[in-house]
C-alpha cells in the first residue's frame, strides 16, 4: 500500500479484497497487509466494513517513508520500534480479530519486541488456532 492508503494501482484495499473474494468464491482463508507502515493504511481500515473481517494481520514496514523513497535509499530506514508497536496496538483497536502480527522491511528483533510489548496481553489479538474461520474446512 502507498502512503495515501491506496494500492499501487490506485484502487482501495476494500475493492481488492472484495474482487478476490468474488472471483474465488471466498477461497482465501484470510488476507494480510504486507510492506507498508500501519499509518499508511490505518484510516482505510478505520472506515470499517465486512471486508475488514477478512484481514487477520499486518506485516508492516518499520519506516513511514514511501516505497519510492525506500527503493532509492542508500540505507534502509529502521523507523522507530516503539512507534511501530503503538501503531500495531492502534490497529488492534479497529481489527480486534487480527491474530498474525509480524514485520517486514526494516524490522528486526527490536520492532517485534515493541509489537509484542504493545499488543500481547491486551485481550485483543486471538491466538491463530481460535481465529474465526481460520481452520474452517474448504
């Protein structure tokens, strides 16, 4: 996702998830957001809708900068681990069913630790084995 919360095509995440579900009769068990900082997609998810129930987690970049800026950087921007953890916690407020949390570009053990510190024990993220529909037969 780009910094404006849209996909590189200009479309929305809602339209993309809805289209995939329509074309596949809902075959994917769940969707994840990959390679974007939580601040890039938070507002899009906050708008809500049934499609957000299909999102079970982010694997976010550590950096807030755009893909173009990351591609052209001579040094990978590691962002702020604590800020990333707080951003994940804010996502759990609007995606309480999310159960797969991870990191992507620029993240390391500090970021994962900050995500755990911010999110674990908060009564929001369900263990993967109890996520609704995760183990539903196809």
